[in-house]
């Protein structure tokens, strides 16, 4: 069966090359969409896709096979990657570029299909849409592919991997981080490089020509052809696809993605929103000769810009809540890591049913031991106190249990509510800000001392470390 599949793939690829070569020689100025395929060619190609899908269905993790069954399937020769996906006519559609797809082994074909489905389950279509004003298309594409390809094997020869990104951009990024984490690091690396030295940062052609090679900058352009649909509706459609595809046990990494999808309000980490908010309140700039112009870095006569506004941040801590000292210190460590590149002032506000203490902090060691007071919780006193000061951002750590209505509203600043790991939801009906959940602090598992021998800790029953392919 393996040899038969390889023979059919080779024959179909040869037909594809003849078909596209003939079109390109006689159709100058036409688009790839104008290429006419015979019914026999389409039938042969999608018969091969059915064979690949049967293999996915026979796999232990058959989620991807069932997911593909419910998707539409089309051929697009202008696709700059073997596969692509978008949302058209109330369904997800998987697209294939036969010139790129038919070069792959069966295992690589399966990985390409899984690759696109993982993008869908991870809500990358929505998350990338909200980041386009802050990151380049290349940075977003590389970040998204880095995330999903971590879980796939075998990959196509030119696939984007974490090792490739680290080597290409001289980075030391860690595996299993968020899409936003990778996008931020990659964009920073891109900004430091001269465009003429960056072999990937180029202007893409927009004539919808037949694509004969993988292009990471254009790999997800087909997403732009999706129907105009609001985020909530698209997420509900995605959840229905996921529910229909779950016919058995799924791998741990896929389960975590599905959980993040179904509990969408917690899918993105709270510190990602903090970074976005801090960046938005420090938008005033001053001209400087010490930095190149970001849009035209080759123009040495143009001055760059530095942020000129000081971000005044209040960090409120509900001392009556369930957030532990270790969780708060870890959260504050992330706060300092985010604001370290901005001109900022941070004030800690300890509170329960009233303001108990306020003090400024500049680094983690400035944090004081929490007051040993456990009163009730009211959010209004902190809002009133913040309204009396010229601040830009209020970050409120709480277990969420307080009054249902604020008697005063925040004036002139943004609010980020961070619910502690043991909290459920915010009691306020109209919080006037973003609500995110603080992930519980994970403690290292203790050593199993019941397996200690005279020679020391036994490794006889330990498994070797490996990536979760």
C-alpha cells in the first residue's frame, strides 16, 4: 500500500507540473485562479487526500481525521504553503497547493493537515487579527508556526521550527511558550536587523501567481479571504468543529489547546493584556538620533523615536483575598519584566474594605510583607483613591468577591482585573475594564523518596525526556 501511494503521488505530481507549466507559458498576465483543472485531475487529487485522511483516522489521535471530514476542501495554486485554511460560507475550508503538497511524504502531508487544524484550535486566526497593528506579518506568521510545529513530526523540509527561528534571528526562545511571546521576541529581532540583510522581510507580490515554493511571509495570506464574521461567532463555530471531532482520547497537548479554546476568556495570559495596556498608555514620543527610524531604518538622516511619557501604575492587592504571597510575588515579577523598558512609576495599594497602605516600588525587593488584616472586600475605595491621582493604569489583584455595583467609575485610566488562581469570577456587574484570571503557581513535584536506594536516588524507573510528538 505504501508503494502504491507513493506511485500515485508521483504520477499526480508529474501531471501537476505539466498542467501548470502549460498554463504559465500560454496565460501571461492571468491569475492562478484562471487555471482550469479537468474533473479527472480533481478526482485523483482528492482521492489521494482521502487516503491521507484515512491514515489520520486510523491514528491513535484520530481527532485530526474527524476534524478534516467536516471541512471543505479546495485547490489553490496561489497558496505559498502546501496547505492553508480560512472560514468561508459558514464552514472551515482546507486548501491545498498540489505543487507543494505532492512533494511531501505521507507523514509530512499528515503533519501539514494537523498544522492547519492546530492553528484553528489555537484561535490563531482571531489572535493574529488583533495584533496586526503591533507586529509585522512575518513576525506573526513565524510565531504561529513556531507554536504549532513544536508538536508535529515529521515536518516538511522548509517548515518553521523553534530551532530555525533561534538560529536565524540569534535568539534563545524556549519551547511551549505562547504565540504572543514568540511574536514579541521575533518582532524585536526583526526591528534590529537591516531590511536588506533579512532574507525573509521582503515585499510580497500580490498578482496571485502560481506559487512554486514555500514563503513564510505569505503562508497565511489566505486567512484574509475569510468571511467577515465576529470573533464570538467564529469561536462558537470552532467549538462545534472540535466537539464533532472528539471521538476518543486526545493527546495532552491537544487537550490543553481545546481547554483554552472552550474557556476562551482565559486563553490569553493576563500579562499579555498588561503589556498591551502599558504600551497604549506610553504612546507619547520624542525624537532622538540614538535610534533609527523604524519605518525607514536605512535613512540615517531620519530620527527615531523614544517613549517620552511616564506610565503611572497602581497595583492594588486585595489582602482579604485568596491570592497567596508567592503568587503575588510571581505576578509582580512579571509586571516588572513588562514595564522595565518604559518610564514608569508603580505604587502598591493594599486594601480590603478600605485602603490599608500605599507605597512605591521600583523592583521586586521593595515589596513589603503583606499586612495581617483580613476584613471584607470592597472595590470602590480603590477606584475612589485612583480617581484622586493622575494615573494611567490600575491593576487590581483580587479573588473577585466584593460588591456587585461600583458606586464610582474609573476616570481617565485603564483597569485590568486579575482574578487569583483560586477565585472564580468578578462580582462587579460592570467592571469598566478587562478581566483575566491569574494562573495558579505551579510547584515542583517532590522527589519520590519511597524509591531511594542505598546508592542514591534510583533512575531505574524513569522515562527518557522527549518532545510530545
